[in-house]
C-alpha cells in the first residue's frame, strides 16, 4: 500500500472493477479521490469489492464519492432504498414542518448508512439551491423556494448524514436555482445584484457543512468567471461566510467550465482560485493530459481538509442495519414521503 497525501484531483473510472490503468492513475500523487457513476455499479457485492480495492490502493485511503441525492439523481438504485427528490421534503414542510424535519433526518441517515455499508465514503448532498421554477437542471432537486426552509431541511438532512457516518456537501455555491440553462451543456449567466443573491446565500450562512461545491455559473455582479474559477467568490466563501471546509469544483468537463479554455487551464485556474478538489469526470483523455502536464504546488492544508472527509468510523453491517429500529423508522418515513 502506497503512503501518499491526497492530491487535488477527483477522477472516475470506466467500468465495474479496476483495470491496471485505473490503479496507475488512482495512485498518482495529484489524485485524492474518485467519483462513481451508475456504470460503475452492478450489484451490492460488486460495489463492496470495488470500494475495498480502491481503499486498499493507498494510505490515507482515497475519498470515494457519488452523486446520491435522491429522486432523479441517485446513481445506485437496485439494492438501495429509492430516495424521494428533496422537493418531497419541501412539500411535507408546507403541511407539517416538524414532521418534515424528522423525515429529512431519516432520509439523510438512510442515504449515508446504505452507502457506507457498501464502502462509499461520501455523497455530494444536500442541494442548497432555491427552487425558482424555470431551471432546467435543479427543479425538484431543491428542497423549497424559501431559503429559510431550505436551510432548516438541509440542516436536518445533514444531521441524518452525520448519524450515518457521512459528511455533507452544500451545492451549488453561491446558487444555481435562479438561472434557466443547464451548466452541463450551456454557460449560465446570473445578472442579479449581489444584494439579490443574498437570498441564495442564506443557506450557506446557516447550514453546518463539511464541504461546498461551486457552480459553473457566471455572476456578473462579482466576476466575469464562473464561481468555480473565481478567487473573489472563493474568498467571499472563506472570509464573509467564514467557511473552513473543502471547496469542490463541479465537474470540469461540463460545458459551463469552458469559459477558461482547455482542461489544463481549467484545473490550474480553479486551484489558483482556491478550490481544494477538482473534479475531472467522463473525460479519460483529459485525465491523462492533466496527470502528465499539470505541475501545481500542492498545498498540504488542502490535502488535510479532504482527508477529514474520509470516514474513520467502521462502516455499517448491512444485515444489522436492517434490524436497527432507527433505520426501520426511517424506511417507513421514506415510504410515506414517496407515496405523498
């Protein structure tokens, strides 16, 4: 096992098991994590074997992450509880606020405990974007339109994540809900004033977060670059919002990231802006280029932040989890939410 600090890149793999090339890339000093997708999942036993193989590559272990929010963004489905979209919690809030908070804790616990039982460390959740309505990418991924409700439900979900042994990640900073275009395929531009954007920032002020994912959106009132590439926005997060956790980029292969040029320029600009971990997904040729051609001066403090996201508690035993009274109560709560 290699002893190596975690680097600033999070990359992916093509299949359901590691190839020699995967092992080589995941052992590179610039890599600190891996993000899994639906193509990397066949069944629970395969996922356990894959995550074990990844964790055994180096010490400290690589951070294994996934987008597992619920609703339409849940990479692993068969063998996992089908989680409702976060908007279901918002609708519940409108009828019964206290019940919605408890349901959010239940959702967070099941989400985290099931992933941890299969060896996954981390999910990029909760979504803190406000549901303004027209967005092509946020929609029912958002809890609610009102920032105070988003903050309350996201805090409760985070409590459930923590009980399940997982840290939290608020996204997409400073807010992706207002713009209509999908930054996966277009470059959204938010023309509002900073004063107007304060509404979107309220959840980031109130929710305890271990990490934040920055958005591929340009906010002209602050910078001509997207938040991912904006030192101004990252400094605002660090100093005005007093955030001291990990800052992730959204996937640097997305169309919204093209504002600064090719992949080498993207990783360098994001790292210089202050992002701690840079996601390069679904672009194996770009990963090769970055590993061969990028020579950053890696900040040890940033590596330590990322290492803090790797759980140190033992993962849940799946069979024991099924008998756990809190898990059973959470399952019943999720079933009610899904049926509503």
